[in-house]
C-alpha cells in the first residue's frame, strides 16, 4: 500500500492540494484568503495534468530535427492545456480581486461574517 | 538522488500550502503563497514541463503575488488577534472524507512516469511529437501545439484575458476614477 502511494506521489500531492484549496475556500472568513485557496486548488489540477504528460527517463517536448526513433518525450498536449489554464486562472484572479476591492469600498470590511451582519442590517 | 529531490519538492509544496491555510495574517499568507508558486514551478520543471514552469514562475509567483499585494494595499490588512487560524472542524471532516475518496481513486492510476500508459494515444500525442517540426518548423512541440495546431484555442484564451481586463476596469471604475 505504502509503495503504491509512493509510486504515485504526485497524484497524492494533487489530492492534498485540492483538499487544502477547497478547505481554504470554505473555512477562511477573509475574502482574499478564499481567492488564494482557489489558486491552490488550481495548481493541484495543473500538477495532475503535468504528471499525466510525464515519462520516466524521457525528455521535455523539445524535439531536435534529427530525433532518434525510440526517444521518449513528455506529451506536449497536457502541457499546452495547462499553459492556457494558468493564463485564464490569473485573469480570473484579477476579476475576483477587483470585486474584493469594490466590496471593501462599499462595506468597509473583507470579513465574511461581518459582511453578512452588515448586509442583514441594511 | 532524483528521489531525494522529488521528496524535498513534495514536502516544500505541501508545507507551504498548509501554511497558507493555517496562517492568519493575510500579508504573511501572500508571501508564503509566492514561495508555494515557486515550489510548484520547480515541480513542473522536474516533471519535464519547462514551458509550464516558466509560465508558473512568471505568472503564479510574479503577477498573482503583485495583484494580491495591490489588493491588500487598496483594502485592509486586519491585525491578527492570534497567530494561526482556528480549525473549522465540520469542513475538516468533509474534506478529510474527500481526500480519502481521492486517494482511493489515485491508487488505481498507473505509476508516475510509467511510459506509454495515460497519454499513449498515437492519434494525438505521437502525431505532435513526430510531425511538429515538419508541419510548423518549430523544435519545441509545446510552442507548435500552442500557436500552430491549437492556435484558435490560444486566440480564445486571449479573448478571455481581454474580457477579464475590461471586467476589472468596469468593476474598479468607481473606486479608482471618482476618488482621485
């Protein structure tokens, strides 16, 4: 069992990062920390994709003109998907943080519980 | 040697992730998160994805940290009454259960780096690896797929980034322009 997990260590880390990220989104009362949790969740997924592309003893997908027929390369496709996802992720983070600034401007707090109280008082 | 390096990376990424969840001071969390991004970038480089590693180092550790710090400067950094977050037990129980389910799934996956199991799909991966240079004239297959084979996807990504910029401007218009 332990060896099975050790051979799949990046998948285990992927599971851990997903859980830590989701926990932060749910349990942190600070809105900025929630967004950071979302980012951790994201990088966990990226790690999963990059792992599926990985080949033990291979090389990165830069293929020389005269490549040997038997040479092993990491798959370029999951890596491209992750590249796109990283850029989309930062765009998402930017919009979320803009909304956070706007919320602070309107309510003067970033704490989830205080926000809920202020909203019910209105 | 590589096992040792992988283990060190694993521990570093995990400890920084847990620290972001546990620390209460938001500025401290942002700084630890930057270190975490750098750790994941190293992990990607270790897993033969140098392009992903560079993007993560520049965007994850660079741009995201900058955005988070700007947000803190524009809003507030609450003075923490204690050093660590108080654990939320119901959430811990639910996500602990989720972790058990995920690990039960992960055990069925092929081992990390086992050649030709998950993405051994001759239709796509092998095609890219064999024909990228002939088709596009670029040795880096990732660049070839990003800008050549899947150029329209990259265009869609640019549209998303553009819309995000517009959306941020609309949201922040009142805050930035009326006050100054």
